[in-house]
C-alpha cells in the first residue's frame, strides 16, 4: 500500500522479501500496473535466475543483484547493470582480487576463488586485502553496457561455514557462544533452517539436562525464552527454540551435526 501511495520506483531488499511483497500485492488485488516500480536491487542472500524471473514477472520490474558487506560499506560494493549475470565492482573505490583460498595466490581472471577487497578511498577504517570468504570470479573485459568497471561473478557460496538467514550473516559458533551464557543449556545444539512462506525460519534445538527436561512446562518455557533472548541479543535474529532431551541430537563420529539447512534455493 505504501509503495502504491508513495509512487515508489525502486525496491531494495532481500530477494525472498521481494517475493513476499509480490504475494502481498497480489493478495490485495494489485497488478504491477498499480505500482510505479521500475527496478529492484536485491541482495544479502544467494538467489537463482528462477527467482529473478519470478520477481520480475510478479512486480513488473527489472531485478538486479547487489553485493556488499558490512565490513566494507554494506550494500553497494558491486551491482549488476542492465546486462545482468555479473556485477560491476566500483574499482575507483575498491580493488578486487580473486585468490585461491588455500594458497592465498591470485587465480587467473574468470577462474573461481575467494574475493579479496582493498579499500582505496575509505577513510577511518580502510581494509587492505580483506578476505571476504565469498566465492566469485573476475571479468575485466569491457561490458556490453559500456562501463569499464570490472565485473565479479554472482556469488557462488562461501569458503567457511557462515549461513545467511533472512539476510543476516550467522556463524554456528555465534549461537554456541550465546548458549554458553545460559547455565541450563548444554553445548549440544542443532540449527534447522527451513523456509516458510518464502522467509527463512531458524529453529535452534538445544539439549537440556534430564532434570530440566522433566521440570514443569513453565520452567521449560522460561529456559526457551532465555535462549531465544540471548540469540536475539547476539545476532539480532529471532529464532524458534526447541528444548530436547539429552543425547537426542544426532552425532556422527561423536560430533553433533550442527546445521540442517533444508531450504530450497530462493
Ligand atoms: Zn555492464
């Protein structure tokens, strides 16, 4: 309703949220013609070409990928032009390199590797050869759009175990740290990530002692809320906490399987 009333022309959000907004518009009986949207820039989570087509059709716009990271400037380090398929990195501000994550050596243009960024105009906190852990590639050929900024390939995963949940970067170790603060929780936990109505849902299963597990429902609710609060404070992300009996989280070779990512690609 606000986009219609204000005559918004550009939408910037995560691609999954764009699809949610498109469904909401549809539920309200709006067609793309009722909105003045022309383009959208979507990022903060990986998304497929199928998802791009869905957003473009449902909202009647041209959908573009945007890349950035909070350590550098947030969104806007690189962005797709009208040609799409790769993102121009603004190399008057950021020098991009692609390296082999194991050896640290640069790889040839076009080859996949870890994206490394050096800030050349940022003051106060410039980063030199900052390892993003994001997997991409580099194309220095002049783009069909005429721009000469090199292009990085759309992001193809990470070199570490970081998860992206509703656009928030999450390392399982951060959840572990949050759990350490809670005396009722054991360090045995599992993260189950699913998608409900196209939005990511994080369920945190935590083993508690037999004593707590057989305590009153009220006590269990208190412990769950305490854990949810600790996660919210640490990660700024809401999680559904489920307390489980001791030794119920599957372990392989004695090590718990920490993450079950059951999301289909956006
Ligand atoms: Zn271009």
